[in-house]
C-alpha cells in the first residue's frame, strides 16, 4: 500500500525538466524494440535536480517533511532524479518494457562524489497505473511520497538509487502486473539495474558506481528484494550482492495464502488477492477457466484488467469494483468460520465464491506439504491438478523458503503487522536461517530495545510514532503502510553502512 504521505512540499526551488507524467523527454537516441536491460532512450532525461540545501529547505517547509528529516537526517548531497525506460519481460517471459528512476547524489562532500554504492529498491503494492517514482513534477503522482523518502533516505546520503516502477505501471506496454511473481520481478530488477548502470556515464551529472550493491524493498518489495538476492546468487556467474534488507515481505507466500483461506484474512486482502491470481493466471495460464470460477459474479467481470488501473484505494471501494474487507462469504456453510479477530474478512458482499474456498481447503487438507515451495503433496496426491491445488501450487512456486543467502541479510518488520503477518513470514525466515549466525539479522521495530541495541534509535522512534498515531484502530490502519516503512528503511541504511568495505 502507499505509505508515508508527504504534503505540500514546495518544488519551486527545484530545477525541473519536462516529464509529461512518464513519457520522458524527446531528445536522444530512441530504441523502441529493447532487449532485456537495454535503455529505450539515451541519454536519459533528468526530471529534477536539487542541492542539499534546497532539499533540506523543501522538507522543512512541510510538517510531514520535518518528520521525515527526523528519521533520515539532513541531506548531505544534492539529488538528481533521472527517468529510465528499458526492456524487460512479463510473467510468461514475453518481451515488454518498463520504467523507473535513477537517483544520483551530487555535491562536493566526500559522500557525494567518486564511485558510489547502489541501492536497488523494490516498492510496495500500489494500484494506480500512473505510479512513477521519477515524476517529481506532479505532487499528486501516487509515487511522489515514496520517491521523496528514497531521495532523502539514500540518494541524499551518498547512494545511487535504482528503483523500477515495475512492468504494467507508468509507460509500460504490459497489460497487467506480474504481482509477487518471484521469477519475473527478480529478472526485472536485474534489467533495471543493468539499464541504470549503462546510463550513469551519460547523465547530466555523470557518476560511477562502486562494486557495492545493496538490495532492499518494502512489503511486495520485500518479497521482490529477497527474490532478487536469490536470483543474483543463482546466476552463473553470480552477481555480487554486498547485502540485502527485505522489509515486511510475504516471503512464505504459500503459508500466508493457506492461512488466508482458512480465514485469517489480512488487511487489504480483497485487493491483493485479485492481483495475485491475475498475475499467476497470466504467467501460468492454468489457474481458472474464467474469473467466475473463483470470484463472486458481482466482481468477476473485468477483474483481470482492474489493477493496476485508474482507481485509488478510496475510489476502488466507493465505486463498488471490489468489497472493502470481505474476502469470503459470511454464510460459510460447512466451511471453517472466521477465527476470532478476523470477522471483518467475511460478509454478504464478498469476493471469493464458497466453491473456490472449498476447493482450496480440500487441497490444503489433502496435500498439506504443498504449501512449501519444494512440496508436491502427499504420496499419490493430485496436488496442482484441481482448482484449489493449482492456486496453491502457484503460491508455492513463488515462496522463498527454500533459499539460503550467502551475503548479509537484515530482515525488518513489526510484529503486529495486520497486512503481512510477521509470524508467518519474517519470523519463519529468521528461524530457518537461525544457523547462519551473524549473516542474518532480524529486527522487530515494534519491540523494546535491550541494552546496547544498535537499533535502539529505530525502535524508540517507532514507539514514539506509534504512540502518537491515535487509538488502536488508527494504529492498525497505519501500521503496515505508514508507521513501519520509514523506520525499517532507516535500519536498512544503517545496516548497509555497517558492512565492511
């Protein structure tokens, strides 16, 4: 979900180049048939340029910006924001294109010049197609707040930031988004990195990358970051990853999916679920014959082209395109009723048919190990051969529990997250990697710091923000999308800076 909303930051001090909401400039060489990682425009257009002083002034002009500065610290470097378009692939490995941002630090401070480390960043779930991290000309751009955080947290502190908008967003020609597709999204992250590296020497403020590569991302982006780290280490030859910091991601995707269908509906589940199953239908072609096989007929028509689209999180529900919270029918029949505390996920205006839920749970009971990525169900099973099994098989295909990192990893999240369940994801990965010792660090920002805790400032800052977020309902609403992200990003930056040269 969209997070850390910044208000009316004044852009009057920023030098802006025409972006046209994502179309890019008209100058330079054009490549309309790019291969993977090829730039579509060279040189790439610079959208904005701000000095460290100007950026500090911009942030101080707004209450939310002042709050952000308390987490990021004052900018040390100026920031150039550059727009890239590049070739990549879709979920079925079809050729397509996508866009993203390359932020480079500028200025005379030592942290801002010479070969700079790269932070490869994966953003969280958004539902508006016009999302563009490079567009600083439009404060209504749904990516503006996250882009500003990236600039303040990383680029203004001396890191080159490379962040794709993802295939299916902005100017991408792909008609859907390969949501939580570990193979496609890791390929696209690598493609965006290669495109960005080829652009660095041609920028209006040319720069060079060092050999230090850090990968991070939040929520959906946490899953993408982990999948990318895994993919880079599996290549022959591998791409060297200095460290990664996946944040609040659904890493044990099949386990979370099973929990959802048993009734533990997560906040935002009515949005995430159609994005997931559209993604897997487009990639694998075998989830269902028609959307009405799994969706309530009230919502089935047009659901495959709904997200990402023109709706935001408010208009999506007020227009009646999706139910706000009810993933399942409150008339459960013989199916399991909602567990205590998850009643909100059931209603009379629901998304999934009882028949689809029944098929899913039948397979979960018949093939319990199918929820693990290497699981094939019990001996003689039919895992993957029925509707429920195909849904579970797709989730297992994108589950990351069968990977062991070879470079340092920070896992950051908050244990009370109502959207991506901590115990099913961050805690599970931490336990699986327990034998790796100091290679893996797990941070629960929503916990008391022990004596000499290197993350004490992050935990104390989170505690303060949580205490001032309002009542329990307000905290729950803000938890995943607003409260946790800036503090996990601050922890990630501190973790990256602690990795020896």
